[in-house]
């Protein structure tokens, strides 16, 4: 499956690279787009020294960890949100009869390698924050764990959003809520939000395990909402549960799909 994905992605990459100037400009545009989110954080800290008790570098650390996970998924699996277009056009029928998993084909469809610019930008912010904070390196092992956990969670969210379109057919705003909306929520410390919302993204939709709970461990901070310490280490388990739920929802969507007849 992995080999199939990268073969399809390489085909789209070669097509995009044929127009070298456009390819380079789109990568730069990705860097600039990502920088806008960082600029918003810097504007906030131009007028205050802390945000909900967190310093600028701590907020940049939380942003960077979330952004790396999200931009990797945005690059490699975000085309799952185009499944409604395949359903309406009847091209999903063609995808389903090919000797490759439908999920792989749709995720790799129209792969945009130029999005790698946003991954680079997010990684640069995270690297700066880690260097500036002078973290306790005995806790640094959690950083790659939280990034991988975030990738699994965002991939599962994109898969759930795609599965939902088998029922809704055309609901881009719902898809954006699952994907881009959750990323926007995770860019800042969750302590800026209401307690009930934080409970929801901890115990229902495990968004808090992308960067908040493991990030508190890395930073050596207590949770302002008083969650127990062991919650900092439950990210992989939460990601696994969400991934299994997403896989089940995707299989149900494929199983109940009815051809357009075209």
C-alpha cells in the first residue's frame, strides 16, 4: 500500500515539477502562508508577555508541534476531502475496480508536493522554540512521539471527514471543521478556551493529545484544568482508538456506497 501511494504521488510530483517556476513559487507561497499564522502569534505577544500563562516560546512550541503534524497530513492525505467530487462525478466507481485500496488512490489523487513548504516552515518554528526554551532533554523523547501521534490523529480526522461524505455527499464546511478547524483550535494553549470545550477535545475528540497534553509534559507544566498526570502519556492510545474508529467508518462508507450508474 505504501509503495502504491508513493508511486502515485511521484507521478503527480513529476507533472508538477515540469513547470519549474510555478513549482518553486508554490513552495514559497506555502512558506508565506504558514508564516501568517506565526505572525498572528507574534502580534499577540507584541502586546502582552504571556497568553493564558504561557510565554511566546511556549506558545510557538505548541504551535510548531501541531503544525508539523497537520502540514504532513495536509500534504499527504488531505485529498481525502475530495471524495464527494468523485461520488458526484461517478469516478469513484472507477477507483473501486482498480487493484489498489480506494483510500490510497483518493489520498494520492492530485498530490501537491508544493505543500512541503508549509512542513518546512512548521518544522523551523518548532526547532526555534525547542532551542529557545532550553528544554529538559530527559523529557525530549516525547517530542517525536507527540508529532507521530498528531499525524495519526489528523489522518484519522481526514478519514472520518471523508467517510462522512458518503452520507452527506456535498458538505465541505463539515469537512473543514474536522480538519482545518481542529488545527486552528490546536494552535494555541487550550487554557485560552472554556473548560467544557477542553473536556470535549480531551475525552470525546482527542485533539488535546496532538500537542497539549504531551506538550505540558515536555514543558514541565501542570494542566490548568487539573487533569491527572498520567493523561500526558495517553496520546498513542487515543490516536489508536480514533484511527480504528476512522477505519471502521471508512469501510462502512465504502460498503454502503451505491454506484451512480455513470
